[in-house]
């Protein structure tokens, strides 16, 4: 993903856009003893973390649009009911195919 011809540690450090976001991490994201491959791995991990945040935001977006508690409740029930129904159906199919 980040394996660009002529990429150096300095270029990678300088072009990573999320330094401020990760500045309060327990330890620095990029230590100066990392190899280029390790630094690329760390940067890709940072991008994955940011991607997960956007996925979580996408999941809760309906709660911004749905104003009443009843609408939010109906949304959750509808969303989660599909999972329960599919799981129950799958379980029933597995039980029905067992031989004595």
C-alpha cells in the first residue's frame, strides 16, 4: 500500500497526516529505531484505526437522523431482529439435518 519507489523514513514521517490524533498514545507511533518496513506497518495500522472510526461513525449515523426515542428504538429492533432471525433459522436448519 505505502511501498512507493524512493520512500524514506523521513518522507513517511513527514507525510503521515494523523500525528496529532495519535499524539496522546501511550508510546510514540514512530520511534527512530524502526526500519522502513516496520514504519510502513505502523502507518498502515494507523490508517486501519482511522478507517474503523469512520465505520463506527457510519453505524451510528442513523441516530443523528432519527430524532425520537421511538424511531431509534424501532431502528435498533429492526436491525438486530434480522440477525436473530437469521441465526435462529440457521440453528433450526442444523438441528433438522441431524441423523439419529
